[in-house]
C-alpha cells in the first residue's frame, strides 16, 4: 500500500500541511529543523508524492504506461503504434518505457507510473520481473507475452501462440520438400523463444525428421544476432563439424533476425531462396519490403492491442480478466521459394 502524506507527517512530528510546504516549496516557510525531519521521514518511508494532483480528485488520470522492448525491433514498433492508436480511440493517453533485457533499468519508469497515478500498464515483454510488480503494487498490469509462461503480478494476459506460429512456418517449408530445416532460435532467457523452438522441434519430429542441436543456433532478437547465427550455421567453419551437408532451409524466430540472415547469406554467396530457403515469425511490414520479401507468420498486433486495452479497462472496473490467446497468419513472400501475388 502506498505511503500517505499523513504517515510522513506522523513520522516527522509535523502537520500534513508542513509536509506539503516542504514538497512544494511553499507557500509558507518551514524551519530548517522541521524540513530536515520531513525529508528524513520521506526517505525512510520511500514516500513518493503524487505528481498529478488532479488525479486524486478524479480518481483516474486516463493515462496508461506501455513497457516494451526496443522499437528498433520492427515488431515492437508496430505493436507500440497499434496500442497507441487503440488507447487514443478509448480516450487514453500513453506514456512509453523501454525495458532493459539485461537489467532493471525500467524500474525508474515504473516508479514514475506510480508517482503520476497512471491507471494501468501494458507490459509488452516477457522480461517483466517480480521486482517490477513490487514497484507497481496495485497498479493494474496486462502482459503481452508467450503462451508458455505466466507473468507474476499481472491483472491479465494477451498471449501469442508461439508454438502454433512455429508449426505452420515449419510445415510450409516442409511443403517445399525440405527435409533438413535449421533453426535460428531466440536468446536462452526469452520465454517467447522457448515456444518457437518447441514448435520447430515438435513439428519436425512428428514428421520423422531430424531436430538435433546441430541444427539450432541461439541468438539475440536483433539483426546482428541473426547474421552471426547464420555464419555459424552455414559458414565455411560450422560449429558442428559432424554435419555432412548444409541445411537448405532455415526457420528464423523473428523478422529482425531475418534481416541479419539475409545479410549473412549475401556475404557467404548464398542465394535466397535458390541456395537456402527462409521463413520467420512476426510478419512485420518491413518483412515484405526486404529482398526477397520474407515469408513470415504475422502476429495480429491490432487484435493484441484491442484485447490489451480492453483488459485494462475491465480491470479498472474490477472485472476478472482471463488469459486471451491469439494466433498468427502465414504471410507468403518469396524467401521460401513461393511466387506470391504481392511482388517486391
């Protein structure tokens, strides 16, 4: 429960008005001794004054926070745009915080959310931590993450079915006749990466095809990660020297990795899709603008945004919010060997 101004006043041995004068710099003067006691009580109690006083009167700021991974990844850029549009249509303002995958640098943003009495947070990342939930306290949180994990402390979840997306991607490559399909997976610490590699492996195994570790390379969700993983899988000095042939197809866990995969293929003198076929997950607008256009399963960002905003609004009314699962749709480009209707 948030510390109140009255509690600070009690701890400092002053009136709540004096606490207000210290915080706001007036309108009446405060003795140095009283100011010292108030500032000490504020520090000890970790009191954070409301930065938007009108929120106390209305009980709602009509503002929400979006915690997302870097918009450098085109998927998160499109998702953030969809959430901003949906928020506006519902009369909500949006403030943005970028999650730090390797640390807790998003905590100051979350503290600001609490200070400004923001009505709720959408956590569009599977890196939402228990520390984050402690900082937010009773602020409603709706997570957008994968189906194979549960985010602690959230009011609701909108989950993308990563295993299903991987399955239909790999099945499409199999329809082209590929029997050895490598996998550029996401980083080890990502739950969405877990679902995608599970879908890849189970699909191949159910068809009686190999899904060994010699076909897998983990990489960050970035273009540089995809480029490095491709050199490891297909380069002249592959990590697994026991593999006698080079895979003719690659399932890639994200469009942003695929950018680096295409770069690496060009550097290795490999033509896409003639020498190696590619298919991915995310289905961003950028994917269809690559050369060749990328075959990819599109995450329904507009639907995800609508469901996430709806869940926050329902949570504000005290309604229970079940987990909502969404599925993607395969968007066919030329990277797999198809000739789609949409040309680059």
